[in-house]
C-alpha cells in the first residue's frame, strides 16, 4: 500500500477549512505535512522479515506474548482505538523470533481498521507463516469513537478473539492460554 503524501496534505488542508479553521495559522501551518509524515511512518510498520526457525528440537508447548500495546484507527470515524493484544501459538516444527509477534500486530494495526478484522488478520498471518498446531489472539481496546462521541462511554473495553487449531478444539488448551494472559503479574 503506497501512500500519496500530496493527496494527504491536500485533504488535511480541506478538512481544516471544512471545520472552520485557518490552515495558515501558526499552529496549523505544518499540520498537513505532519499528518502525511505520520501516515508514511505507519506504512513502514507493514514491512519486515518474518524470521522463522525450523530446528526447535521437540518444543511443542504454547508460546505466548501478552500485553502487546497496539494503536489503530476506526475505519468508520478515523478516530484511534488502542489497547493490548495477547498472542499465542503452538509450534509444529517452526517458531518465529518473539519480536516478530509484535511486528505482526503492528503490521495490521497501523491503518484504518476494525478490531474484529484486525484480530483475525493477525491469527491468519501466523497460521500461514508458521503452520502451527494452533493460534490464539485476544485483543482488548478502548475505542475513542465510543468514548468521545456517540454514546460517550469512555470506560467500555472491547474484547475480540480468534482461535484456531488446538486452541479452538481443546478446552484445556484454551483455558491454559486464558489463564496465562489473565495472570497480570508484571516482571
């Protein structure tokens, strides 16, 4: 997905004018360029090398990375939603570098999105890349489109999940994952 910085800058100028602001006043003069640069930065999160290791011995237990901070934009209102992602998989001959789990979350979150699709895209990407025995993704988020407009309920937290393989089929595995992500002990 290539961005067009000029179009973004033009759109932000028009937006500012549309809400009655002067895009030439001191505080807003560089805002169109800043917004275009921000989206250019967001686009860079999508590109990374998925490091996969195939010689992991006999390790076939759960790998969990929890409390991954993420930020995204509601595609309906272009307001942020943000929170924590908890991701797990059960290897089947392949593991990935742990930082790659965070990069996968970032790859799909830094764009206009809905939380339900975001959750599924993370799980589906890991399924494709790692071919594990199962993937589990739980995302918890605060949506500013609900907190500061509409129902104006800032305390609501939206939780979505996507489970595949053993996480979906085996209640014990699912419970173990949920216990691990809910045991909020900080290191």
